[in-house]
C-alpha cells in the first residue's frame, strides 16, 4: 500500500484522502448545497479522487499487483530446459519479493513449435526458450549455423561461440524482429533413432526422419539419403508409434522424458548435431520494464543459465542409462570409421548453406569453435 506522509507521521490512503476531501469542502464553503453534497459523496470514492486531483500513490490493490511473465516452452518440466525455467521462476520471485510473478507453461501447454514465436511477437507470452533452429523461419537465417552437422567437436567448442562475440552479434540480429536475446542454454549432442540399426550412411536410405523446421536439417537428412519430415515435437511420439515417420534426431533427455525410446528399437550415439536454446523476451515488454526490474531479471537469468547448462550433461548421461535399463531399445556407438563416413556425407551441407546462412557467419563460427573439416 502507498502512504501519504506529513509532519504528523503516516496515514493510509483512505485516511489521507478524507483529510484532503474535507479540506476541499472547507475551502469551498461558499458553494451551494448541491456542490457540497457532490463533494461529500466523493468521500466514498477514494480512487476517483486520487485520479481527479492527482494524489500521490494508488489503491493498495493496484500497488500490490505483480508484473506477470508468461514463460512458455515445448518440453517436459524434468528436462534441462524445464529445470532451467523453473529455477528462473524461483530466483525471480524470491529476489523481486513478489513484484514479479513468472508463470511457466511446459509441454506445449500454450503453443506448439510453430506457434510460439508468433505468440511472443504479439505479446501473448513474454518469454520463450526455443531451439536455435526456430529463428531461421523467423527470417534470421544466420542462426541456422548451429544446425550444421558436426560443426562442434565438444561442449567447449559450442560455448566458445555462444559465450563470445559471435553469440552476442547473433542476438542483435533478433531485435528488428521484436525479440531480445537474454541467454543461450545448452542441451548437449544429438543422437539418431529408427526401428533399424543406423551404422552406415546406407542405413538411412528412404527413411522418413522427423526434423525441426530448418533448411539445414532438411539438407542434412537428404545428404544421408533420408526423407526429412518437419513435425512439432509434441506430435512426435504418436507419429513414431503409428509409423508416420520412421525415425528422429534429438538429445537423450528428451528421448527419455517423451518416451521416444518406447517406440524406437535402435539409437545411434552419433553426436552429429548440438541442441541449444535461446532464452528470449518480447523486446517492447522488456524495454517498458523499470530498470531495477530488468536488473533482477538479468541477474536471475545468468544464475539460471549456469544451473541449466550444468544439469544438461548429467541429465543426458542419466537419461541414456535409464533408456539402456529399460531394455526397449538397442544403443549403438558408431566406430570412428563410421562417423568419418557420416561426416564426409554431410559436409556438402556446409557449402550448400553458405548462401543462406552467410559465409562470414559460418567462418566466424569455424574460427571460434576450432572446426576442422574431415579428411
């Protein structure tokens, strides 16, 4: 509640309002009875008088209303992204002391893959954590550099890109779209699955493989001889179960939480791609926030990012162990020779995508990540 302060101490809003209105009555004693009755009735309407006469403060109900941030994502709560968003919620609400409320909506409760970015731009939600592949269809094609197969040799190579000037420059490219980037969240390396063993490139021939909407991923699957099928993540389990698609790519934590392993007989630990998310916010919403609120959010997202990135690796390792223990799918580690064959098959995608992603962007990522083409 806001308070009126004077030399005698502190009064609540209604009390100081009555004092103010009474003073007006005394100063306007020459007014007719009709005007006096009008001012007397105003004693029962503090919010109206506050507006009409410009009193400092507002009603307690308005003063106590928190800023609400709707944070939507498409995976389960017990994944690295899910845990990161819940940690962000916890930190923000604790540090803001109730001034900010974060509502997290996991598992596509509000929007599916193709819908969520538009919802953010329209202001229907304030925050998202989409995979980086989502920004290509938005018109920021440079982000598709992260989809290039085998571009990152390990987690350190990925973080050298996202935590440095390349990552910052890419976030800047989102702002004309009404989107502000806050942080990159890591979720480890992709694996491949199907209902047949995937050891050599020939094993992919003719398979319908689910992908996110990405021209790079489309080209990758075609280079392997597969038929790419763009599909929302929330529809994947049923599509695999019914045979609409034959296989998919993804990270172990998502394979486990979405029970993909129940409808796929074989998994290959190919580590051919790297899954990452960008925590983003509606730019107009962000810029309209008070500076101290933005500081709370920035600090919370930094700490939540450290947490989310730390659990990503351990969760993926644990997920693979649980998938193995289920006995429902065979997990295969390709030999170095087999991985080399895969790499050589998909390297053409790097060249093909120079005109789309931008040769300068690709070269900048190569340099930061220490990429070496297969020989």
